[in-house]
C-alpha cells in the first residue's frame, strides 16, 4: 500500500480545475470585482486547521506550489496563481475573547466587523481595519493600518502569538521567544509569508470612552487654500486623532454648488470622554475656511459600527478596483496638489485618492521586531473604482499614470497590503526597508527551502 498523501485525507473540500463548482469558488476567492486571469489547479477549502498539513502534503506530492487566502481582499488577487494549490481559510473563523487577560484568539478569516462585535460587550477594542469585511489573516500579516493606528501603532504590533503550518507540514507556535524569526516575518510580510497561519492571539486595548468625528467637504478647487492649514493642524493634534483627506472625482450638488470633484477633510478622535473629544478636535472645528465648505459636521458622536458602515459605502464589494499606495519624502501639501489634478482626470467618477495624515506614528523601537515599517514622510492611497469591464484598461492606466506623477523620481515605497504588485517587479521589494527585505529572503530560504509557497506576486 502506498504512503503517498491523498485528497481523501482532507476533511474540507478539494475542488479541481474543471469541476462544476470551480469557477464560482475561484471567483469568491477574490473580493475585488476585477478578477485576475490566473487559475489554480486545485482549491482546498480547509474545514479546520488540521486540513492545512494534509493539503500541504498533497501539494508536495503533486508538485504544486501553494498560495493562501483568508478573506480575499488583496487588491491584486495574488492568492490566485496559475498551476498552484490555493488553500482557502475562509472557514477558520473562530473568535474567542478572554476579558480577564484582555486577549482574543482568532482564526485568519475573522473579519474586523466580527471581532468588533465580539469585543463590544467587554468594552475592549483593537486597531481594526477600516473596511469591516477585511479578514484578520491578511490584515495582520501585512502590518495592519487600522483605526486609531496613529496612537496605537500597526495592528500587527498586538499579535502576541501565532500558530502556523510550515512548508514541511509541521505545526509550530511562534512568538517573540519561540521561533522568533518566523514571528518577525508574520508581522508585516503580507502575501509573501512562507507558512500558513491558522490562529492569532491578540492583545487588546480598552474601548475608547468616546469616538467622535468632525468633517468638512469643500469644492476641489479649495485644496491649496485648505491643505496648508489642515496638514499643519493635523500634525499638531494628539496622536489619538486620526485625520485624512479624501479627494473624490465627483460629489453631489450641494446648496449653490453643482456636482463636481470634492475635497473632504475628516478627523476621528478616540478619547476617554465626549468632553475631551470636543477639546482635542477644537483646532479643526475652528477651521478658518469653514464658510467655503459645502457641508460640515462638527464633533458628532460615532462608533466602530458607524465607521465600518461608512467604509462599506465607500468600498462596495461588487465594484472593480485597482489600487496603489505610496510612502514618499514629498510633503503632504505637494501630494495633495498633485492628487487634486489627477482626480479630475479619472475616467470613473467613483475613483478617489485617500491621504491619511501620519497614518501610523514612526516608532523605530516599537517596530523593531516586525517586518512592517514606516517608509516615508507622507502617505497616500489611490483607488480607481469602476463597474464596467469595458473600462478596465482606461482605469488601470489612469492609476499607474497617477502613481508615476505622485512619485516622479521613482524613489517612493509602498504598503504591501495595498500595493499594485502587477505594476512592476520592484513593487514588493520597495514595500520594505532594504535590511528587512534581505532578512525576509533569508528567512524564506530557511523555512521554505524548496520554495513550496508562492512568494510575492510580480508581473
């Protein structure tokens, strides 16, 4: 009798290319409405973490390389690889909270919305992803720029321990003291991580006593007038105030202004009391250009639920997306001026450029033990958003032209979670500090010497 691994040892579903349900399962593996033309040979829907070693053994026996997905939010769809095995972890969604130790244990497919709901009754919180349907697996592996990360740091900083299955099929526990190299990589390596994480243990934060938002929406023509004051003010605010500009290709008619491109300045304070929120938001609420705003909202109480609902409206799942990010040495004022011109040239009125001011405070000491790091003085993310497949070419070209304009010397860096990895072979490398990139390569060679796991997607 042969000892060769078989598909029958997998409790979950194994779906081969050509099976009747393959097309639907493949499409579900990418949240983006724009599906890459890449086709795994086999998709394994793991029923539990126990299926992962079995799936890897089967992949080795068949000569298949492996990729994984938790929630499918990777914009490039790098989880889909031709001729590979895709291990789908979407059923690993168990979430348990220990309020006494202020920790949670989550499966990789637990979403930000699910975790927020589980923590609410215990008055605990976490730097959840801004979009509530993002699964914790990809979010944490990529670093995790979430709500209140300017004060709390990247979400991966709160990962205390992981359980992972390595290329040779072993299930290992990783922390700062146990398998520390693999643990370091798991906090920022993103889709190039060279193991399968089946469980995260997270350290939690006390829930803010008050979450409060302020916003002003202006005609885009006001960007130069508003940006200098707003950037300076935002950088002087305490770190528990998250401030961002959103430049949108279109906005509805408001008052005496017709429809057109818009600039929105929004800030959210995470404080102990509503009174404290009013105090810390006062410099923004006293905006000297308030009379030029088309609309405004001052110190409105909100919640994680409402914040997540707002993100749902901005990034609906049925749309087609092309996305890229940029860490840059350019000033925010320079990038806002460039973004204002670019957004008026967008082929789709749904597109936008998001410019968070200091999305995570540089903290070399706190970020020393993770692959993620802050790579520039300013940060932005450009989103081409459309719904017509016939418009794929113009919108993708607009995004790439926009990024060339925003990074004219080609020296900027990227955030691996939202980088347009199909735009160039250097995109992944430029998502890391040089020393971190070299360490990632060394760890990959150590933990995956036969290159079982697909590394970073390159065009």
